[in-house]
C-alpha cells in the first residue's frame, strides 16, 4: 500500500484528526498528480474510511479508495496561505 502521509507531509500546514477522519490543510495551492491524473490548485485533502478526498476551495474534486493509489506527487505552488490571528481588544 502506498504511504500517502510520506508523500504530502512537507506540504501540510495543519492536520486535524478524529476517530475516522484525517483532514490536511495544505500550505498553499498545488497541482497534485494522483496515479496518472493531474488535479489543479488543490488546497485540502481528507482521508475518510479508507478513501482519499481532495478539495479545491471547498469543492470536492476527487474521491478515490486508498488501495487504488500507487503514486502521488505534488508540484506547482501557486501561492502561500497567510493566516493572521488578531487578538480582540
């Protein structure tokens, strides 16, 4: 089985997990090659019940069983996310 975590780890800004879900917010927008298909400007990925789901600005782009994935590569960073938290006064 392909290790998805190792392939995307350096591009992850934040990770949220619970019993059945793992959600990855990426550091920016990336083109991601999964198997032999390229998906453009991806900024979030989730693993739910052994299914990889990729998102582009809250729109689901792909759902694919983890056991069907044999290659993932990440390239083409479009822009960095800039999160700022301001304290209330």
